[in-house]
């Protein structure tokens, strides 16, 4: 393939505020690092509180005074379609940038990340044109007309994660704009590149000034400013549960609307009547996709006792087919990616050490790669712990790496009890050939997104999941960026007034 670095700017990537590309007020920059080899390959300006305050003011003006405020839903839809078409023309570039910045496997970026990003714009552009309300029959002798409309929240601060910045960024941003809001985006410090490049798409598409703004920087500074500002009507986060708790605390002063998509420790229940090879492939995909850096990852694998050891062996066989390496080396068989940073890799290794210390049975992985080219990156091999007990740290805490915790169960009741033994409630899965049992168990898992005989969502835009318990707060989809207004109109004679 062609050199992916050809798409990387030699000068620092700029912030985008009020329709202009600009350096940060401080002039400070930060390094953009390829996690597959920890090489610096670009730089970007690091925003601060002064920059985000400028962006908030720009978004506030654009929402309150137009022209965005005065555009029709059709006009907003057309702009989103235009952005989608521009992104499609640069699809190869964005796939390269996402691979370089996040350590993705390049074919996955080409065939999954970018197409889902394009689909997000297409879906939201269509949705913008049918944001329907409703008419409600009310008591009043036919003299009252009540209708409900959905209205944009206003200025939205969107705090994005590092594990899928392009795809999740496009999904969130397109929905926010389709709803009629303006936006200030804070990308993750570890993965800002594709979002900074996306600013040029909105600029070329002709979005009015102030509608889309992007400010990089630390969560403690840029994120905090978004949460605390009275001019920001809503803050949305996709990230860790502890960060979500901090946003709840900081938003108390302004009582702004918040939506939180947080962590998970999702159960994957395997009953004895499954096809072992089929279920094992899905189970491995459930905890190794993107090297386990997926919030809905199925990291607690609950297996019925009669097939327990056989299933573990099948999982091990599947894992041995995973080849770690640079995402651009797919033609050499590489199909398993790196973690995002040295810091995060060390966090995952600390959990692996904890699993060993607490007595879980290590059956695969758990030791660093010895190859020199892999040691340069942040690679952690697929790791399987068996006989994991509910009291163990690795059973209860989100690891966010390619580490599976396998636990046996006797019957359906114990499987459900184990599945719900977690503070999280993001996702879960059931594998069985018994349709009645599949639906029965799925309905008892306390989580917002359930898969039966497969894993991962097949319709993120069409059917978004919500987080239960400590996995989230707020509704899903475009309506989480809107609020409702109910209007009562009277046709009654004035003499009917109560006083």
C-alpha cells in the first residue's frame, strides 16, 4: 500500500473555533504517538480553558443568533450529507490516520471504522428531516389542543473516548447537529488526530461559524470548563465510570443535562447445547476486538460445567490464530492490535498480576511478547484466566484489555446470578440453541444491550443501547441531545376562565 504518513501534516494540527483554524492561546503543543511502536509522528496544539471558553462563546452565538438557529431541518440535513460525501472522498486518508493514531488494524479501519462513520452521517442526515412530535388527547370537552415537540438542548459539550474516536465521534457529532444543536468537541488526549482532521470536513462542507468547534487538551482543564460553564446546556461523555462520576459532581452547580456512556464488565453466558467452535469464536471476538478496548466487551465468560474445560480449549485454539503487530502489516497476517499507550498497557498488566495473585488459573497469555518489534509497542497478548471467582478483582473491575475471566456455572439460575454480580450493566450475551431459554435469560440480565448467539451491535445508530447501573446515565440516540416541550392551546370561550 502507499505510505500512510503522506496524510500527516508536518506542522502542528490546529484547534477549530468559530469557523477558523487556530493555535492554542498558550502556543503549547503535544506529541501524537503511534502506539504500535511508540514513535512520535505528528504534533497538535494543546488547548486550555481560554480556548474552550472562546469555543463555548462561538457555539452560544451560533445557536442563539443564527444562522444555524434559523436553518430548516432540510438545510441541516443537506449539510450533513455534504460532510458525508467529503469524508467518503477522503476515506483512505482517514483510515490511515485512525490506524496510525490508535493502533487499529488497517483493514478494520477501511471496512469498519470509516464505513460506520459515513453511515452515521447518512443516518443522522435522514433523521434530521423527521424529528416528529405528537398530538396528545386531553380532557377538556374538545376545547384544548395539546402537542409535544422535540427541541435541541442548545450548546452541547461532547467528550469523546480514545478507543474509537472517528466512528464514535461521527456518530455523536452527526446526531448532535441533526438535532439542531451546536457543539464543542473535546477529543481524547491519547487519540485526537482523526477528530482534528474532521474539522476540515465541516469547514469545507460550509457549516456556519461556531456550529462545530474542537478543542484538544486535558480533561481536568478543557473537560472541566465544558461541564462548569453556564453557557453549555448539555455535556455528553463516552468514557470511564470514574470520569462520569466526576462530571456528575461538577455539573451540580449548573444542573445541566448530562448523558454518560460509561464502563462495562459484560457477561457472556455459554450453555452446554452450543456448537463449541462457533461459540468459542464469538467469545474470543467478544474480548479481543480492538485488543479488548471496547466498552461492551464480553470479558466475563460464564460456561456451563459440562462443557467447561472443552470450551476453554476451543477458546485457546482460536486465540492462537491471533497475530499481533503493526496494523499496516495485515498482509503479513497481523490481525491483533496494540493497546493505546504505555500507561494503559501497564494498567492491564497490573490486572493480570492481580489475577495471578488472587489465585485465578492462567491458561493462556499473561506474559509479555518477546519479539523486539512487539516490545516497542504496547502489546498485551490474549490472556485467559479460568476458575475466576466473583470476589476476585478481575471479575469485578473493568480491565479494558484482552483479558477474559472464565467462570463455571451449574444451571440457568446460577448463570443469571453470576451475570448480574457486577456494578456495571452495559451489555451481555447468551449462547444457546434453546430459543425460549435464550429470551428468558436475556430478559433477566441487568444490562441495556443484549446479544443472542453473536456479539456486538448490528445497529448502533438504529438501536442504540443504554447503560444500566454504573454503566451510564441518560437516554440513547438522537433524543438524548434534545428535550421535549408540551404545549396546551385553548379554544374555550373566555367566560370559562376559572377566575
